[in-house]
């Protein structure tokens, strides 16, 4: 029985947002099934200058990918390549429900 459970990866680097969706089969072979990129907006000099623009760009692209693949992602993997940060607060809860944030 094959379970369709693609993973969404979002990379934010110095020049663009990269959205990639991949899935692995029962042999643990990982295959990219969708990839897109968009010019970086709302971030300058490694700082978020317009939070609403960043938020809406991410939200719009995630929604578009979910519609194209007819799948709702329960989690995403965020790769940040242009920040030198010591702490990320990604949730309003004290615990991250078993999730781990790595620098």
C-alpha cells in the first residue's frame, strides 16, 4: 500500500524564495515532483522589512502548490540561507510538539 505524503521545502536565500515538493517511495528514493521560485520580496540586508509582503508571498505560493497537487501540507521544511540568527520563534506555543529547530 503506497501512501501519498509529499513534503514541502521552502528555501529563502539572498535572491529568491524556492518552493520544492518531494516524495519518497517505499525504497526511500526521494523524487522532486514540483519546484518553483519567486523573486525575494520584503527582505533586505538579511532583515525582514515588510512582514506582510513576506507572509502573503509565502501564503500565496503554498496555497497555489496545494491546489495544483490537490494535497494539504501538514508541515513544511524551512531552509534559511541568508540569515545569521541565533533564535527563531516559529510558534506561539511553549512546546513545538516534538518538532526541532536547527540552525
